[in-house]
């Protein structure tokens, strides 16, 4: 066993040591070799070392270098070394972190990490929290608590009696709400298509003055960090209007919630703490390994009522927090260990520096592209940059060339009718040199498609 695990660690370290020097996207030959994995299920056993070798030689070259410093395609960062180490250690522990009496170590670490996160984000300290897979399930968990609360207020037992015959709940969202919110609403039976959409401004912010009149059971979803522009909805106005009418307010803050950790970004999240629930990811700006979503709910009893279960064989009685009482899953890994490790290693100042540094990198990208004559399509308020290289056809060609070039990797999007390249900067490993090298590659590729004036 020792030699096998040492081999796995050696292969992982070799991969990470080389990820900075290789093209960000895998080449066609590496991808084609993945076909060698398609074979019938072996009849007998295979030597474990051979299994690792096959994974390493076939899969490692075919991976996207998301762990490196120049992947800007989505709002995800590589894993901080301490969080990857914590992930390996927690994997060795193999704790099913559901019940305090059974797994006290990981349950306690999760509780501490939760209290630190609430403090870091400036959220109510009495809030409940859930460590889940990602922002989709974080939105699901928080909205389940909201669904419980608004139905409880009208005397309907939603967990017991279900949605059949239940009074309708109105859900209000901004026109730029993320698709994960709609997926969560569909899973909860609230409907993806029944939502009331509020118009947004040119940055993607909900126009709170256009919120409709609110009556009856209602959930209002606002956004911290538009996935294209990084913009923030007006929390103070939206919360005031919603709460005056007795509505629940949920904040989808998959990456934008982390702006609260950086003092120079505090104005962006002003009033966010007045909401009733919040969702974010730690595998985005916190740079922990997949998967790591986080849900927070001011009324922890609402979250517990939506999620808790009991069974005769489960030792659930304790004066400590049972993690499974707050999550959709009963069986799950100890993902709170990596969050604790990141917060312990970085501290408040380190998290603020990580957020601030990557935001500065985003502004550097925007400045370099604008100086070269390309159009930046939105204000750069956080870590997101939208750039147009011309019309849709030209922009798409430039994006394809940048992806083939391999120096960095960015993806395309359509923003309010304009085709654009999106640059998302959120990795701890990205340096000023990485920004400069990537910017040079972008300009080199864009120049090939520039029409002389």
C-alpha cells in the first residue's frame, strides 16, 4: 500500500510541476489516446500500479490545465497546495461526515470552518450552513430552506405534504440570473419557467425599482457577481422591498460572495447581509479541490427542517451539530477539511490578498486590451473581463486561435447581444508575468484578424 500511494503522489507532483510549461488545452493526439481506455470490463484483477500508470499516461496529457496559472475560461482556480494536501489526508481518513458521534473530527472541523466563513463574509453568526458539491446544490439547499419558510408562514407542511395541491410560490429573479438557479428551482418543484424576470441595466444588475408588487408566498433571488461582468445586484433596495412584503431573499454568490473578504470591494456587497440565504463555491475563489459548495441560511431551523432525517439505526442524538441535518446528502466526503485548511493557512489577510490580487490582474487584462484598441464591453468591477475583437465572426476566430495557441485558455460568451471573449481570473497561481505572457498571446492572435484601417 505504501509504495502504491507514494507512486500516486509522485505522479501527481510530476503533473503539477509540469502544468505551467505545457499548453493549457490538451492536443488532439492526447485526446485521441483516451480511446484506448474503452475496453470490455476485465475478467480478472489488474495490478494496481498498472492501473495508476494507465491513468497517468493516458489521462494526464489529455487534461485541461485548470490547475495551472493561465486558465481563464471559467471562474475557477487551481488548488492551493495546502488544500490539496488536506484533501489527500481527508481522503485517507475516509470519513463519512454525516453525524458528529460517528465522525467527530471532521464534523468539528466543518463547524469551525462554518463559523469562520460567516465571520469572513459578514453574515449573521447564528446562520446555519451546508457544505455541498457546488453552487447548484448550494442554491438548491438555500432555496429549499426558503421554500420551507414561506410555506410554513401560510400553514403548509411542504416536506410532509409536498407540492401537489400546495398554494403557488412566486419566484422573482433578475434577467441575468445564472442557469444554476433555474435548475435548483426546477428540482424543488418551483418551476424553471414560472419565474418573474426583472429587467437589468447595462452591467447586468437587477433594476430594483422595477421589482413587481409582492404578495403571498414569494422568494426573490438576487445575484452577487454576474458570471459575465462580475456585477452585483442592489441588495439594500431589493431586500427592503422584499422584506416589507414578507418575501424571502436569496443571494446567488457563486464567486461574488468572496468580494466581501476584500475591504476594497466591500461597497459591492453593501446590504448583502440583510438577505435570508446565500450560496457560493469554495472551489472557485477559495481555490480548494473539487467539489466544494457552500450554503448559508439565516434561519438555521428552516435549513434543518428542509434537510434533516432520522432513522432507528442512526445515532443522531447529540448536543453538537450533525452535518447531515443541513445537507441534501447523508453520505458525503469531508469537504469542510479543505475549506478549514485554506482559511487557516491564508487567514483573513491572505483571503483578501487573493481576491484583490486577481481583481488587479483582471484590470491589467482589460487595460492592455483596451490600449490595443479592442472594446471592453462592461465595467471591470471584479475579476471578469469581456472583450470584443470586432464582429461576432472575428471574435469567435480570435477565441479559437487563442485556445489553439496554448499559452492561455479563454472562452466565449454572448453578452446583451454581443459576442465576446470572457477572461475570468481566480487562481492563486496566476502572477503578473502570467498576465503579461497571456496578454501578449491574446494580442498576437487578435492581430491576425484585424482589418487595416
